């Protein structure tokens, strides 16, 4: 399915180019004008996109400057073209996605797109939240605030929220980003206690000192040679 808005003249070229690529790849393509979608259609497409495995769809919600198929408010991002791939009636992939532009849709094998480092870290934390503390329970992922999207939001047994930002490389800019997100969380949760953490594969600059000053926990994933 190709979703596009006829209200944007530039999208006519996108439809023609995408149709040509689909024909070349022998992929049947249905085209929907988002200007004509009713609420039921939008819910159906949103449900289909969310049903795709996270390992495949990657980042799908807009935020932090990303242009992605689902807006920060959780609706279809009708300001961009979207391609949803189906196997019979089951949605199996969507473009655009984090790290991949729209035109990559017919270049990357469907359902087996490479997973970014950040997506891998998120998968690890979702499977093992105890790496960050005992008794943590996931509240939400890609949680939108007025100051950006929080990658993962957990709650401890004591009711303390833990906002987690995931990065391949943590730097001082990441610290500023987390501080802004914390302000956005306070707007939503008021006086409820909130902690912040960054989980990364590596660090750069004076990020350790910046985290200590800001009261942000910094975790680095590592491997330990055993033999």
C-alpha cells in the first residue's frame, strides 16, 4: 500500500516513481490518497503498522527531527508518503523508518532490514529491564513529550519513573536532550518522582562529568572476554 496526500503536488512524482519501482520489482501496489481516508481506514493502517515486529519496523514515531510514518501524537503522518508491505493480509514492513529513507523500500529485502545499534539496545532493555534496576516495569516506548520523545519509560516498585534515552554514542548533546525530556515529563506527571538515564554503546567528550552534574545515570554496554 502506498499512502500519500494529493494535496501535496510533489507527491505526484513520488507516486509515479514508486509505482515504477514496484513494477520493476514485480510487487503489486495499491495507492491510497490520505485526503480520502476515513477514521476507520486510519485506525486500520495504524494497527497494521504497529503489528509489524519492532525488529523490522524500527523507529516508527516522529520526534527528535525524524520524519516517520506515525506522528508524535500517534496518528498517521499524512505530511509524508508511506509504504506498507503486506504478505497476504498481514503487514510485514513499513517505510520510511529510522536510518532508511523512503526510496530504500525496494532495495532492502522485506522483513530483513538491518537493525540499528539503538534498536538493538532497546530490544535488550525491553527483554532485560533489570539491567537498570530491580522490579522495573515498562510503561511506554517512544513516549511523546512537549520537549521530545523518550525512548523507554519504566516505573520502579516504589512508583519512581525512569526515563531512558538510548544512543549509539552518548555525548554532551545527549545530556541536554535528556534534560529537556525531563522537563516535558514533569509537565505530564507533575510532582511524581522521575529519574533519567542514558544507555549507550560508547561515550565521547565530557559526557560522564555532564551526567554527574545533571544527575543522570549513564550506562555503557560492554563485552567481557571470558576465555
